[in-house]
C-alpha cells in the first residue's frame, strides 16, 4: 500500500527531519486562522467539480455538507486542530481489527473482534487502489423512445445515469483506462432493458447512439422466498479474474428504486444484464423486511457473488435486544449464525465502531483503546457512544467468524473476491 501520509519534502530528503524543521514547515497555525477563506474556496471548487461532472453530484453534496459542518464546529470552538494526528499510521497494539477512513464521508469505520481474539494486532486494510480519471468520451442519442425509465452508460469503474428527450443533449463519461469497452443500457418502465456494447472506446471520442438498434437484455428473476416485502436491490457485474472493487465494476444492473426497477408484482427481484459474455460474474445485494434504518425495524440481507442466485433466503436466526444499556448490553438469540455485532457511533468525532461478538455470548463489552494509542491518536481518547443497530451474520464462506477473520487477513484482495456471500439480520435502534 502506498504511503499516503508522507510530508511534502519527503522526496528531497531521505533521512528523518528534525523536530525544529517540521515545526517550521507545519502550516496548521496559519491554516486555522484562514479557515473561513479555505472552506469557502473548497466549497466553490466542489461546486465547480459537480458542474463539470468531475465528481458525482451525490458525492459533491456530501463534501459540501461536511465542509459546512467543520466550519460550524470551528466557529463554536468544537474543532480540534491537531498537528500530531496522521491518517493511516498504524499503532502497534490495539483492540481493533480493521480501521478504514472514508474520505467521501469524512468518517472512520472501526471494526473490533471482541469475544474472538481480544487485543489483536492492529491491521489497516484498504482494498481500493488510487484511480485517476485520464479523460472522457461523449455521448448523444437519436431515436429516443417516448417512454422509458433511465439510460446508463458504463466504463470500467464509472457510469452515467440520466434520462433525456433531446437529441442535442450530450453526456460525458469518465475513464480510468483508454481504449476500453463501454456498455450502454436502456431501462424501460415495464422492467425490461436493451443494451449496446461499444468496443475500444478512446478518450476524447464522441458517439451518436441510435437507441432503436439496441439488443434485448437478459431478464432474470430472483425468487423471494422470505415471505417479506422487498426493500432494496443492488447488482453489479464484473469479469473473470478481476477483483470486485469499485474500479473494476463493469455495470450496475439495478438502476432505480421500486416496482419494475428492482422487483416485480410478486415481490421477486429482477435484474437485466447484457449477456454472460459481457458480465460473467455478479455481486447481488438484496434486502427485505422493514425499510433500511427504520427505527425499531428488522431488515434481512443476502449478498451473493459469482453466478446470479436463483432465490433469496432469510438467515436461519433471530434475536431480541434485552438491554440497550451500553454498560450492560445484552441480547437473546436463537438459530444458526457466525457472529453478532453492534454498530456504535462515536459522537465525539466522525467515527463508527462495529463491535463483533462471538455467537457463544449474548453480552457486549464496550471497546477500549490503550493509552499508548490514545496518546498519539488523541481524537480516539474520549469516545461518546450512541447505539445504532445490532446485526446477526452468517458468513456463507466459513463456519465461524474466527475462520472468516483468518481468511480475511490471509487473503490479498477484496472481501467478495474470496467470500461467496453473506446473510444477515439487522435491528435498528428505536428513536
């Protein structure tokens, strides 16, 4: 993994610089006095990036909201400027198995393995490699149908999602790679779709697509055997021999929400895809039951990788929360599953903890961090936890959560490269 935390002068000096030099080079004392100007400029730059389609609008809005939140915290003297804190630098010992920083949301996600191997080595795992947009190709359309749902255009790791009724509209698609195949899909209101594959598309090229020439996509129905109402579906395609990560996804096959876009009248999930030659592998996420994050609701999840699943099944387990007191958290559970976890929000910083517990226990212990770590990572020193949800999980690739951990740390790749799937049941904390 690349060291993303090198100082700017590291390419010029091989040896460690003196503390005096680092103090001279540090700019935070100036930065914190210019926060109004810096944040204003960053917001303007983000809006420009959205307008020029450099970043997706959804991502841009989250960035802007995060910047505004920081500005409010600084104005209220609630934001801590820390010269020591460095992202991605791993402490030696900590009761945390994985830590991931999500720059898109400015959040930390920390996973502990309490009840399995307390006090394990700290492990920083980042399966995503840096990608650079090298250019764009452009698309306009003729013979546009009078009625349809969405048009989606995909390069490897990027896509456009839109609807238009004008032949003069033009859309720009980002590329990580030059001379790559591009897939176009047209989703109709009745739940079917058409597709077209453009081979060897070059950066800078322009294309006029005749939508009357599309081939009929394969229409696949996945039977919902849970007896519960469908809530959400996401499905992605990727090629053989490639890792399932965002930069390698070829296409997204669930373009919208609701009837005829994710499921049919019978509550069975639907997926349209070009052919197994174009996308031989899939990652399919299905959710049934209560709506996602509905207070007091239960939501069932099934994720499968590889071939399309023929059916959706519930995890063979259930539970109830007996005590939500974080100093005495307890559940009662039944059935067969590998582990249960509690999602906690640390409201003192933008961080979320997933505390994993063995299926042999029904109580949770709050995570603690050694002082040797908090001395350096001061933002982790005073957690203020809020209980968000509880999840039972059945890892379909292992028999126990400990085996899954061993597989996770011995595999050089993304989780769904080596795990065939997962089933889970999540209960959302009541308001």
